[in-house]
C-alpha cells in the first residue's frame, strides 16, 4: 500500500471523472467525442455517452418470433441463418427510416429483439418488423380464365436490383416503382413477355394484388414498372420495402412495449432523486456510526459511484429503470465490505493493538468474508444475466458491475485512505475510530508498519 | 477475549433459544404459505400474457368510464387501477397494435382533451409468457444450486461437514424466499399486487444477499473454531454471532436505507420491487442471525445424541 499504488488509484479517479463529464469541452489530441485508437490498420472508436434504455427515453420495443411452422415445405435453411437474414432485412428497413441507435438482437435462435428509440407509432413498428415484402409475378391460368397462377419455379422479387420511384402519365403525376431483374430472372422476364404479350398478368405483395398490368409489347431487358395507383408516399414505401428484401420467414410479435418519452423522463428524474437520497442516508449513517472511518468510507463510496458510472458509459451499459435500481442497491451493498472491515478494526483496537496493527489485522481478517460474499452476489447476477431477458438482464449487469467495482474500491481505496489517515497525527485519536480512549496502546518505537 | 466458554453465560442466548427463533420464523412463514396455497401469487402480464396500458389523464376520468370504453372495444374484463401522476393502469388480454390505437381514439372521443399523450403499452403473448416463466424458474433453481456449491467450496476445510453449512445456508435462503413469496401472496390476495420479472429478480437478489450474510457468520464460526480448537460448538456459535451481530445489522441497515429511498422516490414501477427487497433483506438478516447457525448447532446436537446412543448400546453389549 505504498509507492505507486496511491498514484494509480488517483489516476483512475481522474480518468473516471473525465469519462463522467457529459460533454468533453477540451479537445484533446483525439479530436473525436470519445476514445479513438489506431493500431496499424485497425481503428477502434468508442463514443462515450450514457445509453438510456427504451423505458427511460421512450420508444418502441418488439420481441419477434420466427414462425417456422409457416415456412414453405422444402425450405431447410437452418434457424440461425434465417434469424440472421431476417435481422438483416429489418436492419435495412430501419436504416432507410433513419431511426437513431436501433437495437436488433437475436434472443436464442427463434426470436429477435427490436428496439426503436423515439418511434412512438406502434403500428409503424409492426409494419417494419412483420411485413414480409414477398413480391411475386403471376401469369394467366390457361385452364381457368380470369385466374392467375404461379410460374414454375415462381418468379419473385428475390433477384431485383434496387428499385426507385419515377412519375409517369399526363404531366408526370402518377408515381410508379421502377424495377429491374438481375440474372437469371431478367431472361425469364423477357421470355414471360414473349409468351403472354397482350395478356393481363398479376403482381402480388404478400399474397395481395397490387397491380395487374397488361403486357403490351415484348420486353428487351429485365426492366419494368409497377403502377398500382400509388401516392408518392406509398410508392416510396413499396420501393423501400423491395430494396430491403423480403423476410425469409414470417414473423410474429410476441411482446411489444411502447413507452412515452414523458414517462421515461419521469422515471429518470425519480431514479436520480432516489439515488441521491439513498447515498445521503447512507453517508449520514456511516459518519454518525463509524466517525472517521465512516467519512473515509463515504469518500470511497463517491469514488465507487464515479468509477461505476464511468464503466457504464465506457462499456457501454444501457441504463434501464431496473438497471438503475440495481445500481442504487449496489451502493448499499458496496458499504458492506467497509462495515466488515471497520467492525474488525474496532475489535482489534479494543484488544489493545496499535492503530497500524489494527488496520492491517482488520483488513486481513475481514477479507475472506468480503471475498466469498461478493462472489455469491456476482454469481447470482451472472445467472440472472444469462437467463434473463430485457429488464432482468439490465438489472443483473449493473448489479454485477457494481459489486465487482465495489470490491475493488472497498478493498483498495478504503484501505489506502485508512493508511493515509493513520499517518496524520491529528487523526490518530482513538475516539475518531469509535473506540474508548482509555485503551490507548503505547506508541511503539518501531518505525515499521506490521 | 477469545474464550467463548467463559463468555457465553453473559451473552445473548442465540443457540440455547433456537426453538423460539425457529417458532418465530414459522409464525411468519405460515400465513404466507396459506395464501400461496390459496393462489395469492398473481402472475403479471409477463407470466400470463396480456396487455398493460399506462395512460396519463388530466383530469383523470372515473375508472368506471374507462372500463366502459374498454368493454365497448371487446375488453370487458379489463382491470383499471389508478396510479400517481394522473396515470391509469389498464390490464387486459393480448391486444394487437391496431387495437391499442383504437383504444387511444376511443379515449379521446369519450374524454375529450383529457388524455395527455398516447398511452404507454406493454403486450406479451401467452406463448412467450410461458417461456419467460420457465426461464425465471430455471434461473432461481440454477442460482440456488451454484450458491450451495460455492458455500461448500468456501468451507471445504471442514471436510464433509461443509455440506452441513451448505444445507444450513439453504434453509436460511428458503426461509427468506418463503417470507417474500408469502408476503406477496398476501398482498396479491387482498390488493391484487402482481408478480412480474422484476419480482423474480428481487427474489434472486435476496437469495444472493441471504447467502452473503450467512457466509459472513459462518466465516466467523470457522475462524473461532480454529482459534478455540476442542471447544464445544454451541458456545463458539454464540460468540461468533455476537461478534458479527453489529455488522449484520449495520449492513442490512445501509441496504435498507437505499431501498427505502428507492421505495419512496423511485416511482410506482419500482415500488413493489423495492418492497420485495425490503421484506427479503429483513428476513435475510433475521435468518442469518437466528436461523442459519442454529441449524448447524441442531445438526451437531442430533449427531452427538446419535453417537452417544450408539456408544451406550456398544457399552451395554
């Protein structure tokens, strides 16, 4: 507990405070709002900010299930691949909409978690997530006039180049969606026009007819347009949907949550109040009961809070309501290691030991309890994290990180402060440690600490 | 100071009065257990499937009116509850997004200008809720098993009797979990308080905390047994409990202070969570002082009695 240790702890505190400051006004050589590293060819970029969960900033969250039972027969793509593909499609749809910081994660193989911060429209979110966007071109059924049939194999939107919207008709006012098949479907498209020239065909989206154009001439290329009586808006939506690709499997919503931003802001405010009141209550109690060591523990606790918040911003941990509850709870628990040490310290002092010896002995004897009890909490947090979803995961993560950091601050920082304090003559009065003055040990001549 | 046998007469009789403490625990657990059997634990929408709407009104309409609107949309069984800040909580069966929009529209028609913003909503389909429940149960079981192994490992120097400590910690842990479950069964039975995934989280946290407390006491017993080799067990336990008493109470107090702040200021969505933790931590503190070590003591007494009888039989033969 001498030499480089104190400086290291101070350095960590400074870095943590720097990370905690909301906006970095000082433009350090990094020149970016966070940590930027360049090692050879590899860039590492991490923006430092507090990530608020949906329940705190408002938005929509969906849990989607892949409806594998509705897969067409013969499709034997493995579930994880389907999940990847579906997430890719949803990701492209969201990107086109410009939602900031969306979350798209798989939960197991058959579910997808989708978070859309700031999106208040539940129906829009549902559209994004569950519209299959399966485009199919059907040709007249010769046997049943007026009916259409799939081609063999079906001609779908699978091999389409990016589509775009243009305007046609008198005065260029009717929006149409332009498409172009890529190989090999471009040749099939030309063949189709040869075979069915002068006849009516059908274009379906997710099984619903959106257009039934008559083929007027033989096409020369894989190009075509869909004119479905669109508005500019709906034409753009269709184009976007087609460009993002079709979902490989139908999805259903098994859980949806929408949080209004004001409810979220209210929660943040309440949590902050609860956290501040909690810390104050603990501080008053600790100083009242343990005197000087109690005050030192509060310094260590402040250190703990600063460090933990910095960890949340760096990792980054998305803060949810449950997560903040876990953090506040961990403040109470963080004090425990100090309590264990101080109770030991008092005991050792009462046996007549010198301050130095008592501090050292208190640390040594309290350590196994601190170690195993923290391990038990971290263990349950890890299990919660593994089995939990959403809320529970957030709580487990912040509690786990909190307890791990509190172990560090209680064992190292409090000890360091205690050791520093007992070297100050004015702070050596035993009453400051909550022990009767009369049992004072004689000052030992040996200069070395035990 | 480290002479337990000489000290024990002047100490609090933690071990000697163990049956009294066991009885007290029983008196707390029994009513809760009755209500658990009566189905007092009410699963929330997460574990049952359904919809929870959270709508802010100003002025707040009568709950009957809101229930009428829900009934007119085919949700006759909707439960409407008032919450702070002009909020109404409406619970009903699973709704599609279009239905939620329809509810919002109907509110605006029935109570013009009163709805402050589109209601927050949470919908869970019954199939998914079954999975969430399974996961929750699995987490509790898995956590308990791992924690027992951890205790057995921490006290491995005791040899086979390490499992006694493990078993005693489980008794304490079950005690705490039962007190919390019982309390919420009573609350659920009379006040319709529901059990959600946050509650399960609270129970798991309590289990972790309970073991945390118990380990500290057991660690002291271990240390004192080493320092007083050959002493009978009961005075050592008594002395150890006396030594850890201040720590047990103070740690719980600091945690309770933060939880109290959370309960009072954290808002209604975390209030039941904070309450579950408060009940659990009080129970956990009690069980670590008055139950866990007493189980070890009882075990030793039974063991001694059994050995004594065997010795007597052998002597007679």
